C-alpha cells in the first residue's frame, strides 16, 4: 500500500505532492486500523524504515504517528529507544475486557433503540463476509470483518463520547486478538453475531447487549487460558514481516 498522490488542478497526479497533514492522517488511520485488526502482533518491533517504505513516504510522518500511538498506550517505547507492540499480561487483559463489556454493552443498547433496515442490511452483509473468512480459516480477514461488524453496531449508537473510548480499547487489545484464533478452545463461528443481529432486528436492547457481552467474554476467557505473566508468547511475533493488506 502506498499513499496516492494528490491531483493538480489539471488532473495531473504528479503535479502536486500530498500535503504533510494528509500523509500524516493517512498513516495514522492505517496504523490504527492495523492495530485494531491484529495486523501487528504483540512483541513486534515497528521498523521506521519498513513502515515508511510500505506507506511510500518519508520517515518523518511515520515517526510522528508512532509517537502518537505510544502516547495513546497502543505502542510502547523500549529502553533502547525502539517502538513495539506491547504484550498484555492477564491483569491488563482482564481490565481491558471488563471495560469493553461496560462500554460496548452500553453502545449496543443505544444502537438497538436506533435500528434501521440499512443497519441490519449492512451488518448481515458483514457477517456473511466473516463466515466466508471463517470457512477459509483466514485469520486476518476474520479479525477485519469482526472489527467492522462491532464498530458498525457501536457507531449506530451515535455517541460522540463512547466511540473514542471504545477505539482506545481496541487499539490496546487488537494485536492480541490474532492469538485468540490460534487457541484450540476458541470457537471459529459467528453465533454471537447472529444472536446480536436477531436481537437488533427485534429492537431488543437487553438481548443485543447480552450477545455482545458473551462475545467479549468468550474471547477473554480463551486468551486468559494461555496468557502468562509476560503476555501470550508467540515465537513468530519477534520479527514478522509488516503487513499492509488489511
């Protein structure tokens, strides 16, 4: 993935270079999504050179974005000065998922009171795509469509307060979600999503919240079953190739 050039007044794509702010926001948006969907793994060091090459930009905007993500607790700076994805221990995981239950449950209740046919259609389509990814055992697409499904529900709550808080949580636990689908006890299905969809169709806020909470708890339980004091260890998380196809 490389950042598209901005067209000039005459339509010449090489006429004008992308504005610095545009590049910065593009990199930030892409990095945030990558963290939320597990494209970056716990323990993975963020290579400034590789990220800049992948985004087709200079290191400066990437460095600025990494600093912002460190400040947001999505990344951490090591004693040596490098930046990496944190490993989450049991206490941090439990804390994050407990807060998820509260905030995402609340957002789902609000969304259930504002359901439209368009929302149901969109969620149904996303869930079908998730089922295809599950059938293929495609972890990254499973996580991508799962995130899209959840955020489509939460955005329907139309809360300017809840969404930034929920996004902050997903930035922190998203990389660990990749491991959840490698755990034998973790079910590869979308049954909770189907229950949530049914509840939303009925306008049943209580049942919709119950479905979201059950979905969150199932993942948390699976992760805690394998989490050590230093987080979940994966031998390939030390230096995998950076992924941009998400």
